[in-house]
C-alpha cells in the first residue's frame, strides 16, 4: 500500500513518536521532513528513514521561534517542490 505516494509530510519532533510517524509515512511512499530543535536527533531520524524506507530531510528548527520556523520552512519547501509541495503537517 502506498497511501502517501507523491506526498510530503512535515513531522515535528525526532523522538520516538516523531520517528515512528516519519517511518510509517515513508514506508507508505511519502517523503518526510523531520524538524526538531535538536539537529543531531533530526539527522539520526532521517538517516534511519532514508536507510529503511525512502526520502527524508532533516531540519534543526525551533518551531516556537517564528523567525527560525519561517527561514527553515523555506528550505523544506524547496526540497518538497519536486513532489508538489508539503501535503501534510
């Protein structure tokens, strides 16, 4: 089943729940942007997603900081563009 084929999901948080969500979405054919204030955690999560299931982008982003979020969302949207933009958050 490929429920997320051609879609891009932005997952906030690279901990246990965020990683599980990112892996589930990628296993269903989606591309995943993992945003976490801890850049190392985001990188580790996306490395696992890429190795096991598909495409992933890590962002070290503080979603509580509007400027940080706006700047980093621009990077995510550029990465998402080939798939038609982010489709679920």
